[in-house]
C-alpha cells in the first residue's frame, strides 16, 4: 500500500441513510406484451420484468428527487442543517444549465452553505456523486457535515421500441457520512473503467434514448470485467473478491435479466473460464451463487423497471428491507455501469445494526400505493410528456392522478418550472 492509500484507509465513510420515491402509476408487463403482440414470457422471463413504473405529468426528476431526499432525512432523523453537499445524478435533467439540485435544495430547506450540483453520466451519474461525496468527506473538507446524493430519472425509449419494456421512473436518495449506519464503502479498492462507445445515448433534440441494445449488453459486461480487474489490482486481499466470501453482489439493473448476465460474468472472472450453463456442474455453481448473492434483491427492480442511475441502489434498499441479520458485518460487491461508457466496481461492508432500518427502508408501501394504468392510459401519458415542458403549456393536475403530499411539478410558466402547492395552476392551461 502507498502512503497515500494508507492515509485514506483511516477514514470511515459510507451510506448512512437511504430513501426511495417511485412514480405514482405502473403498467403490467403482460398487458404491454399483449398490446405489442409479443409473447408475455419474453418480458417476464426473457427480460425479467413484471411491472414498470410510469411517471405522471406531475412527476419529474426534481419532484421524485425531493421526495426521496426528504424520506432519507426523515426516516434516519437527519436534520437538513447537517447536509453540506447535495448532488443529483440524473440523465433526465430538466434544464441545460440550471441543475435539478437548485430546486431540491430549496424544497428540502438545505442550508445556504451547502454546495449543490448535478452529475451526468448515464446510469453512472449517482455513483460518480457517491464517490465524490466519499472523497469530500475523506479529504476533511466536509467539516463533519454529511452529503445527500440523489439518483432520479425517468427512462424513456418510446412506444413499441425494443427498449420499451425496460423503462421505469423513480429516485433513490443516499446520505453519505463518516459514521454510516448501512454500508461502509472501501475507498481503497475502487476499480474504474471508461471507454467511448455508442451503446446508448440521448441527443439534445430527443426525449427518447437511442440504444444499440445488444451491443450495450456487451459493453456493460466488458466494463464489469475491466473495473473488477482494476479494483483487484489495488487491493491487498484478493480473497475478499471471491463470491463465496461475499454476502451479496449488486449490479446496475436496467432489467432483471441483465443482473443475471452480470453475475455470470463475475463468476467467470473468478474461475477464469466461461460457464457452460448446459453442463450440470456449471449450472449448479451458477444457480447456487446467483440464487444466494444477487437474485434475492431484484424483486423491487422487477416491479419498478429501469430507473437508470438509481437502479443499482434500489436493489441495495431491497437487501436491507429483507432484514437478514446474518449478513451484517459481511462484505458486498457493488458494480455501477453508465452507457457511453463509465463503470466502477467496489467493495463495501454491511454495517453492524444496518438491518435495524429494514422497516424504514421497506419499499412495499410505496409500490402498493401505485395506480395501475391500461396501456391506452400509459400511451396518453407518454404523449403528454412531449408538451409538458413547454412554456405556458399544459398545467398538470395532481388531483387527476390522486397524488398526495406537497411536492409536484406544475408546469412551466414565464420559462420557469413550477413546483409545490397548486398556486400556479390558475395561470396555466389545465390538462383534462
Ligand atoms: P430484444 O432484442 O427485443 O430482445 O431487446 P431479445 O430478442 O434479445 O430477447 C431478450 C431475451 O428474452 C433473450 O434472452 C431471449 O432469449 C428471451 P437472453 O438471450 O438475453 O438470455 N426471449 C424469451 N424468453 C422466454 N420466452 C420467450 C422469449 N423470447 C425472447 N418467448 C434489449 C432486448 C435488452 C436489447 C432491449 O430491451 C433494449 O435495447 N434495452 C435497452 C438497452 C439496455 O437496457 N441495455 C442494457 C445494458 S446497457 C445499460 O445497462 C445502461 C442503461 O441502463 C442506460 C444508461 O446507462 O443510462 C441502458
């Protein structure tokens, strides 16, 4: 170890609090498959998705981020005055210039000496925020304060595209601190990988992502292998990377089947050969490992869909909410991938007592309150999304979508986005 890494290793840093806020509506993947003339087994088994969250016109990157951030602070008794950095990772930003954090900073009542900015790197944005926050704390610049990192996105590929069954919407907030109550990050063995690839992107003129879907899967797996090797190259204990020594392996989850492919790749790196899943012994190795380390924490992702940069962290919320106390004090692996592409592989420890927060993090109530849409209703929402950001355009009505609470997107007036109580709606043309 170098002197520099020895200094770094003395400072404990990690995820102290989390919160999830999803979109208000969802569609069933069987309904979507039938409407598209596809065998439902392709979406349910082939892709691994059961449902897909759909954001109403009153929900955007800011409103979902603010609600997730507030949940993380309130559920873990953190006062807004303790936050010294606010970062939102998103690839569905609401302004070319002004960061979503400017609105969320106000909505959450954060202090004026709290710095705030947005990070963008496809699904890697929040991880970039997380590691930057950990570095901010490790450097001593935080002055004992905490960082609030929020992943917030609405994934849109468009009607009847191959990516359509891999959409979703939601936000995950994380508070990073010196005394983490959930996951302690090991900042001494973070492996990184970057490469300019055209696997997935969204040009300035499009609300919809473009994807070279099958190529993006190859890019993801390539990035996993490289970032894992990079992490191993700076670790002084390679045994910690062995699947048998890990309590859980978390991956970016654009769709559930992708995490399965990722875990196959991880095992192959470990045994240094390809797995042949037609072979009985190899199948047994894979089924046991995937069934113990990855599959148990994917059920929420299967109901929410791809929330882009928050998808990885959503499965970590699922993990804690299952309250498996035997997994405390154990190492986990975390792999984050963002198309374009950038990736990190890291290890972390489940903190002793982390499972005390199982109830606080349980996302079931959030999922149960969602409203089921018909495919026609979903298509109408998709069409509305085209106009909803126009100046003095449509004014979305929270009551129309049974939205409770107090943070909504209310349309754009005088070229300014409007959030919060319904005061501005009178000045805008109502959506019927
Ligand atoms: P596709 O081409 O329509 O699907 O799109 P397919 O033909 O590849 O089939 C998918 C799977 O279903 C296959 O399984 C089929 O065999 C199976 P696999 O071979 O992969 O194991 N299948 C069936 N299974 C049971 N019964 C059936 C049946 N039919 C087929 N009847 C694709 C799939 C994922 C390419 C598409 O949805 C897509 O383009 N998605 C968007 C891109 C994406 O999610 N890429 C993932 C890696 S990149 C990433 O994660 C970054 C990202 O999140 C963006 C960011 O960073 O911001 C996307």
